C-alpha cells in the first residue's frame, strides 16, 4: 500500500489515506500532499498520474527505471531521477533509484527500497513549516546527498586501508587486486549518481515558486554538499588509479630485487663450476693426480667465492 501524508496549514492533518481523490484533498488552498509509491504498484502510479495530471513520459520513466539522474521540466510539474547510495564494509556500492514528481501542491516519490523514514523524520523535526512542497523536497534531497557524502567517505576510508596493505611485506596480491577492482567499480557507479546532481540542483533553483528566499539558504547548503561530494569522488578516482600503479610499481621493484639476488648468487656459483670444470679436463694440468692440486682448487673456489660475495654485498646486489 502506498504511503501518504497531507499537510494543512503547515501541520500534519492526515496520513495513510487512499490515493484516490487527491484532487479533492488539494481543493483546499492550504493543503499539500506527499505520496510514496512502490515502483511495482503500477495501478497507484497510474491513479496518481491521472489525479495530478502527470505527463505520460514522466510516468513511463518512473515505471521503466534505470534512468540517468536528471531533471525534466514539464508544463505543470517537474520530474527528478536521483539515486540513494550505501556502501558495504567491503566497498561494494548499492544504489536505489528514486523517481520524484514535484507539483505546486504535491510531492510524489516512486522507488523500490529507499528508506523514506529518514525523510519523514526530517519533516517532523523541521524548523521550517511544511507548508510548501519545496520544504518537503529539500528534506528528501538532503537525505539523498548526505548518502552520497557517506558513500564517498566510506570508499575513501577503504582506499586508505588498502594503501596500508600495499606496503606490507607479504600482502595478499590476489585479494588486493580484487579489492581494488571492486572499489573502482563502486566509485564509477557512485560518480554516475553524484556528478549529475550539480545540474539537477541548478535546475531546481530556476523553478518558479519552488525555492523562495527562506528556502534558498537550505538549497544552497545542499548545492555545497553536492559540489563537495562531486569533487571528492573525482579525487578518489585518481587515488584508486594511483593505488593500482603503486601496487604494480612495488611488485616490479620486488621482482627486480629478486632478480638481482638470483643473478648475484648465480655469479658466485659460476666460480666453483668454472674451476671444477677446468680441473675436469682430459689433459694434464698442474697438480694432476696430486693431493695438493685438490687443496689448491678448493682454496681458489673459497677465496674467489668469498671475494665475490663481499663485493656484491657492498654494492647491495645481495
């Protein structure tokens, strides 16, 4: 069942009433209504659209979902598509599409799973009387943008955790790569939800009668938060790229260190190999068949090997 509220004279006068007869309730000049519809409830959406004269294209957008965040202007109302966002502990982003119809005396929200209780609490605690649709819309957008800021902050915290993991002596490379890819995908989806909000807020400020002088500072505060979230999300994209590049650089440096050590030990091992190979010739050589020949070759192997080890160690090759 759709959730409804009616405000008369800035006071909550009625709630949870049927959507039929909205026009009669709006007959009073001091009444505004809010209707919250589940996007699966096509019947209620069609009924509200008929009662309020909502444009068919806007109603179709609300039914079809997966719209780009936008603000569409129609003759008698505006249609908004915005996204609420939450981030899990592992950095996975969850979005909830919210379609909003704004008329002179009514606010209609269509969604699937968005927590509207946070919005209604804002209305109940609002210091500005709920006698205008602009007041209701402000609380709704404030909750949405606060969710954007919370999501950006959560991703930022997760990136900082991964930056610490990158510099560990033995990090789980596969897990780190999975986490990085997950964050990059989440951040990409978040940017698609956050960046268009600038255009939406600018468009709302130009709607006649929606944002008056009293509400302008409140909408200005939301615009500031939108700019903050947008710039923060843009900077995090660079951080994710830098995180991946740092990871690859560290892996390359570690590989170079391993190769350097392997090469040094190979040079040391080549000495006894060369000497024993020389003494394995099928021709007479000094000390052939004599005990002192064995000792001479052994001493040469030890001395040259120690000398190479000391030299490589001094040059930081080992």
